[in-house]
C-alpha cells in the first residue's frame, strides 16, 4: 500500500512531495545520477521546512516575514508536486516493473534546487530569529470575544429569556443552552448567574476552549467554590482525581450553582460531572455549547433540559435599528433605519453578535463618508474588509474561536467548503472532492471529518434533506471565503464581486459564479467550480492543465463538444457534470482520464455510456442518476475499483452478473419520490416497492443496498444486502417497524437505544446482520438478554466505547462475528462484556477511528478485558485490533502465547489491587465525611440547646 501524506492548509502539498521524492529514490525507478543527486539534496532541505511549517501552523503571533516565508513554502510545494507528476509519467518502462529516465527526459529538479536552497536558508534564519516563537506551546485558553455592548439589556429580548431560563432551573437540575457562535449564550448564562447567585452557598463560572486543559478547568472550579482556600490537592503535583475529590468534598453539603461555558466535547463534561455530588440540596448547573453532539447527549442525562437559544428576525431588526440610531446621532431617518436594519439582518441572519458588529461597522462607515451606497459597502465588507474592519473584530474573534483549534485536516476540509459559496453542500460529493484534492485518503476518515463539522454546528443539515448541508452560522461562510483568499487557498469570484483581479498569487482553487473569466494564469489550478454560466469559450478548459477537481452545475451552455477538451485534463480525479441538460453523450475520449475516481453525470440527457468507460480503471464512484441510460455496457465489469453505482431515476431495471464488479459496495436504486425496483444478480436481494408505503413518507434519504462485509473479514463476506437507514434518529422510525420487519439486515444510527426499540430488533424474524450506531453513550451498559435475535450472525456496534454493550446468558445464540468501532474515553475497570455467553462466537474485531488516539487508557483496558474473556471462551476466538495481526484465544485455540497470557494475568492482578485500593480510599473518605457531619450535627444541636436554656432562664427571671 502506497504511503499517504495529506495536502493541508499548514504545509500545502509538501507532505505528498516528500513521499514522492522518497519513492523516486527507491528501487522502482532507475534515474540518472544527476537527477538522483538533485532529489537527495531537495529532500534533505525540505524536511526541516516541513517540520517548521507544522510547528508554526495556526499561530497568530507571527510577523509578516514569517507569514510570507510560510506562503512561499506552500506555493513551492504545489509547483513541485505538479512537476513531479509530469516527470513520473514521462519515464519509460525498463526491465521488469522498473521505470527508466532516458537522456531525453527533462529534469525538473534542476530548477527547484535553487528555489529550495533559498527557502531553506530563510528557514534557518527564521529559527535563529524566532526560536522562542516556534518552541513555545500554543495557548490552552483563548480570550472571550471583545465586549461590544455596555449592558446585557441592550440585547433585545434578553430579559424575557432570562426569566424563562430561571423557570427551567426551578424544574431541572441542569439546563444546556445550545446555539451558534454569537447567539448570546454566555451573556444569558451570566445574567442568570448574577441574578440567582445569592440563592446558593457557593458558585463557579468557568469558560472552556475547544482544546482545554482539564486540570486547569478543575482547578478553577475548586478555587471558586472554596473562595480560593483550595487550589488542587495537597501534593506538589496534584492529579485530576485529587482535584475531583476535593471539589466533591467541598460541595457535598452545599447548594451550588455551576456555569460551564462553551463546552465542546462531552468527555469534558463527564470528567467535571464526576466531581459534582448529587446531594439533593437544589443545586443547579448551566451548560452552554455550540456543538450539536453535546446538546443531543445532554438530552440523555437525568434531570437535564436542552434550551435552544433563538433570536427572531423582528428582535434582530429592533436591535440593529437601536444601534444605528444611537450611532449616527439622529442623522438617520426612521424609514432609512428600518430599511437598513432589514438588509443587515438579511445579510448576517439573526445572530445578535453579528447584528451588533455589522450595524456598528455600517454606522462608522456612514459617519466617515466611506462606501456610501449599501451595495458598495456590503461588497467591500464581504470581499475585502471582513477580517480587517475594527468594528467586526468581536465577530471575527467569535468565529475564529473553534475554527483556529480545529485539527489541521478538518480545518483544511472546512476551508474548502468556501468553493460552494452561493449553493448548498452535497455531503457525498464534498467528501469525494476532499479525497480527490488529497486532503484525506479514505472515505471513512473523510466522513468522520464531515461528521465533526456537523457536530460542531459548522455545517447544518437543510430541512429534511438528508444529504444536503450548508455552512452555519451565515457569516461563517463569508469568514471562510476571506480566510481562504488570505491564505491563497481558494479564489472566488461572484456576480457582485467588484474586484477586477482574483489574486496576485497563483490560483490553486477557483470558484466562479460569473461570466467574467480570469485573466490570470490558471494552469496551476487544482479545483474549478462553475455554476450557472451564461457562456463558455471553446478553449477555456485547455488552460487548466493541472486540474484535479472539475464541478459544473446546471450549465445550459455546456455542450458535447466541450467534453472533448475536458477529457484532455489527464490529472482529473473528480468530474461532476450535474444538471447539464445539453450533454447528450460522453465522448470516446473519456478513456483518457486514467486518474478519474469519481464521475457524476446526474440529470444529464445521456442515454448510453461509451465502451471506453471500461478504461477508467481507478473509478470508484459512478453517478448516473436521473439520466436516460437504460443499460450498462459490458465494459463496466472492468472497473475493478468501482464501489458505488447510482442508477436512481434511470431506466435500468436489471443488473447482470457480468455488469457488477466484485469491488462494488453499494447500489443506489431509488428514493421515496421515485420508487424503483432493480433485479440484482442471484444471491442479492431486490428492493421491495412495499418499502415506499405511505408510512415511509417521512423518509427522505436514499435507500442503499450495501454489498459488503462490515467486519472486513477476508474469509467469508456476507452474501446478503445491508439496508442502510439514512440519517440519525431518536428512536427506530415507525415506518421501519411497519415496513421492514422482515429484512435480513439493517444498518441504523440512533441517538439512544430505548428498550422498546431493542425489543423490536430482537423480534425481527429474519435478521442476520445488524449494524447499530449509537450517538450517545448510555449511563449504563445495554444488556442483551436471552431470547430474540434468533438468526443474527453478525453484530456491528459503532459507539464511543465497546462497554456500551453487555451480553447475558442465552443472548444471541447464533452470533459468530462481533465488531466494535470505538473512540477514546476514560477507563472503566468494573466492566465485563460477557462474551462467554455467546456460544457460537468466532471473531471479534476492534477498530479505532482514525480521528482518535488508539492507545488511551479506556481503549486499552477494554481490549484487555476482552482478551481475558476470549481466553476463557469454549470456542476458538480470533481477535483483530485495527489492522494488526490477529490473536487466537479460547480453550479450543490451536495456539496461544503463554508469555502474553502471563502478561494479561499480571495486568489484571495489578488492576484488581488498584481497584481494591481505590475502594478502600473511597470508603475511608466517606467515613470521614460521615463523622464530620455527625460532629457538625452534635455541635449545632448543643448550640441550639444552649440558646434554648438561655431563653428559658431569661423568661424565668
């Protein structure tokens, strides 16, 4: 398998360049000596540059010289990768599988030696001048956005929201305020904090960060609840458990109010929750978050309520009007103020912080006489001044909070979303473009990045459309466009863009929504997105020599002749001709696109595919949906990497065995608006039209027949179709219960597995394979009891921890394959999975998501528990952990390492001792607390008796 290095906003294409240079020095290539020396020299100079770029990425404390050097390094990396690709395909076949550089082959590395050397010398100078900068760690906390109003009451409607929140706190122990950045969540929590503060014996207000230091957070809470008397344990270096214990003891007999502001990850709350005693004294917790995942999981907490922070258009217009009138000193007429307020709210949505900042910015611009007309001012702000206008700084800070702390790969993917400025984002299509651009290699990882952006409320699903998303909040898209332009990551030109020039630098990615084509050099452009073009020139596409992604949407002037030029773009990996109704056929030249991985011609008027489609040996996704295609050519069977075929809305009614490549993973055949039945080859199961009954009217996603082995086993793939229910659901949808009770397999994602849903799944008479994806981690493990699941052989669980499931005696009697996809979390030593109760079990697989660490204590502890249980099983159990070699356990095992067994037993013995030690410490602590309470009670009783005696004596006298 080829080594992969991602293209990122931090390092450009430098990672892939280093990988390719290393490959050129390997045995596969026979290069001339001069070329090899150039490559060795370049590689040695680039490695420290790559390391420095990685260390400097994301810093805001760099001067212009540092930033210019970083930009030049990234630009060089793109140029080098393009030239390396051209050099590689120019090599000639030699002996065996080796490629030879002939004397006539150009050596592009001679030119780069000088450029790289100059950049390397600057790198050493940067290190000498700024060692203190790149050696110090990034800040663990960010300041809150600047205050932009003197009094919270200036936020229209805030008083009513405060009263409503206080009422909720009377009914619930905890309230989670959820909303976008700038919605006033912190302001509202702060109002309630100061209004109710005197009702509580102690209180704390702590603000988190996307990458918080949990020790600092716990220490802050302890310091506030003890009024500074305690700061975190008696030792020199207190542990998190020490501080948790101190907080718990301090709050055990007190009524407390705790505000946890801007929480990003549920795991942080789980740690904090451990420190908060449930003493039934009327304590309250307020949590604020902008992430969807935290809010959804909060719904599963006992005594918790989720409060969605909202701000209506009328409130937003009143707020804007108030600021405009105050700022221009009565110079603005009432009608103008109202009209401007409507325009501002339309521009930024009902986000209080954005309304305040934009209203203030316009008022200041109006006072100075700059950009007098609204359209001129708006264009200036959106295209040039968003990041530099002083009045917008609080809004920019709020949007940066979270964006700057995204992992580099996720941040790169989000920034790429700025290519879809006026349109909505198709999830599947965006994921494939990320892969084609080299931001990520695997579809699973790309989907995980997308899910992270959704959970952080940076992308939001549009209505009931399962696959359609948009950037949120509204101003975030404008922010991304400006950031992408600043980093020369994406250049965008729209109809209302007043600028005549796209960018002074080379254009790497281009988004065009205008007929004004760029005069700049576009030969280095990697992505081109075109929308609603009124005209196209015949030579236009020939200018994009290094294009990897081409997306043309609903272009009615794109004709068959243009496709011949497009087929000359040999580096294309992703080609989308979506809704182009003038396209009636694909040219035979399509076979020239040897690197193409995704081809989408949905809604085009093509009726057949050319035989040359079989030459696209790297093609993984073919979307023919809503075309006039009636039959697939035999050559489709030559696409040995094809995974997804969409024939929804076509006239195709049968797939023959020779038409289905062995690699095929899914066939999209229809949706609720367009029922479609396709006859599949023997051994596969067709989609029943009964699934599209009236009870399924709420289902808006595609039905996918997934032809795959979810366990990744090479020995015996599933012969059944896995029906995937699109989207996330609070419970099993009613239409699934009514219309899909007899399916043999199902893949479903639930926020919480309720008892009645579990019973439904158990009673499904034909169920052989179940993929269960749980969004929220239950407080207690879900027990699979005896009875039901009579035919189930494959069980796949996708949740943060495998300990979400336990098996009791008699459970899943026919289960053979068990797989978990898991994530990092705290360890739980008391957990037992109970696999000894699965009499037919043969395989267990643990897969750790690529986005999480695989060596956390929680993961390691769970794997060790399963290893011990597998060793005691009556069957031979094969255990896989990620892609490592399998281990074989059990009384029926043919082999088992005695050394490994001794290590496992020793670890468990040590763990049992540690567990007993903690139990004893907890028991001693509770005994001390009990004794302290008794002493306090006796002292109070004695004082009360003394006061009573004094009062009696006074009366007698």
